[in-house]
C-alpha cells in the first residue's frame, strides 16, 4: 500500500514538472497570473491561480479577462529514410524526407483586480513580479 502511494506521488511530480501558477505581473491594484494551457491531472492549475489571487487580495478580487497567450514556438523535425525490406535486411534506396512542424507554445493568463476598486488601466502583458 505504501509503495503504491509513493509511486503515485512520484508519478504526479514527474508528470506535472515544475509548471504551476505564477505571477506575470502584479501591483497594489491588479495582477496577471499565468498557468499552463493544458490541465495535468492531478494538479489543478486554476485552483493554484485562485490561491495566488486570494493571497494577493484577501478581501476579494474580480477576474477582468482570461486568454490564451503565445509565449514562444516549438519546432519538431521528423526524418523518414526511404528503404525497402528484403528478407531480414533493409536496403537503402537513396533518399529521405524531412518533415518540420512548428507550433505555438501557449499559457493561459488571468488578469484580475482588487474587488473594491473600479476598473484600472491594464498591466503590461509581460513583466516581472514586483
């Protein structure tokens, strides 16, 4: 029983990695939190984001906007070698085809503000925690 429990904990750490909710920027009136775009069980990234918003504004907060945000690209190459199998050996036919796929890497961003303040100007889309 203890082995199964330990295995589940180790697996969840490996699957989720270091990704979690994080502040993109924040000040006394508002903030932006980023979470991974995909949900990775058993970690609920949105729940972590809500914990950060609650910690920032314990008296309450209002979510102004949520959006998927492109943070970079990821390129993958796949090469097919043209060969023909004869018996137990492959005969190289003199060619290869390389396929390149580039996709956007994204994260989910939540813009929020203090609950008791009217809407304020937007924070910059990128920045460091203040």
